[in-house]
């Protein structure tokens, strides 16, 4: 693996849920709870297909699983209510190595930003509660783009706002959809496992780091 300087990296793009915040376990349970409320069952494999996606992708994906008469709008409304109730009461803890990696990148001359499929109001609230909103130069959110992951629009938007070419960006993700989006954007994908193990595609495509701070050791060991 080439070093950050050898790769010409100028911008690090971080996903939020499951990557910065330990939130995906809760999301998984709330998806399953929502499905049960509406009379359906959702497997872990089915849920993995929804990770990192936007509302439109989510709707079409639910139709593909449960049929076109599935109440996709109710799925979203109930799920978001359950998650918001949990988040307001508990918040979400930071994942291991967030501050350490952002500091390391800054020392290496690399700026760090967040790119999340979540709406801005929700993303800012969660990152502020976790006390890390101020360590990132910018936040690009799902309500700023039309297409969700695996489409690269979100990451390309984040790079454009930072005036950095795609090849100068590294993307940290915990989902296959996110890795596909990074690859489609022409950026360097780094997979940090959370609720989804690396598929053969991810193993072929991405650098795999056990945790965010483990990426520091990978770079330093070059």
C-alpha cells in the first residue's frame, strides 16, 4: 500500500453511521422492529442491501423484497421515528480511532470531511452530540444530492466542495454500497467493518482496516 503522500491524497471523506458513530446496530434493530410492526420480516442480508442508501433507493429496494404493494413510506416514517426516539434518549458513541485518525491526517496535510446519506439536520445533531462536528472541515448530506450510494454523486459533491479531484480523495466506509460509490467516483476506498463483513468485491477493491486507528498503522508500516 502506497503512503498518503505517494498517493497524492488531499481529502479524506468519512461516512457517518457505522463508521464515525456506533449506530448501525441500533438501525438494524429498528429496521427489523419496523418490519414486524408492518407485518414483515427482515433478514440481516436484506438489511445490508439498505446500508448507506437514500430514500428513493430504499423504496425500490423494499419493493424488490416485499412487492410493489409494500408500504415503503410507512417503513421510512416508522423507522425514523423509532431511531429518533432512541437517539434523543441515548445518542450514539464514537467509533474507535475517530479523533486519532483525523489528527493524523491533519498532520499529513489531509483535510477531513463527512459525507452521509442522512439529512443535514440529523447529521449535524448527531455529530454535535458526539462532540466531533467541529473536527471536520465540512459535511455533505443526502438532502444535497439526487442519487444515493452506490451512485458516486454524494462523494463527488464532497470533493467538489473541497476543490479536490476525485483521485486525490480517500473514502472511509463500512458498507459495500459505500465502497461501490467510492470506486465509482474514482476515489481510494477504505473498508472498516462494522455490521457487514467484507465481500469478495470489497476484498478486491478496497483497503481493509480493522478500525479507523488501524489505518494509521497500515500507513506507517509502509
